[in-house]
C-alpha cells in the first residue's frame, strides 16, 4: 500500500510523516530530501552560492556568500 494511491496512510499513528512524496510518507519539516515541499532540498543560506541569504538568490560573480 503506497500513499500515492491511498494518501490517508500518511496520517495513521506511527507514520514517518503526514505528506506523500514520491510514494513515501515524509515529514516536510525534517526530511532532508523533501525540505518544506516534495523534492525540496535543505541548504544553508549562509554559505550556499545558489541560495545566498535566501532561496534562489545567487551570489554575484567573484563574491562569496556571507
């Protein structure tokens, strides 16, 4: 039984999370492969060049993210 067919399985006691991502029940607050949304990715916005200070904000060419 997978959550893509029966989404309610993610709401039962003992489920790893209430959200269904790629046929798996996940917790979007703690799952590193589904951070905040399905297929979202956790990054450190203080050091990530593609997400510098905020999501989807690139560091300028030749600059470091601070």
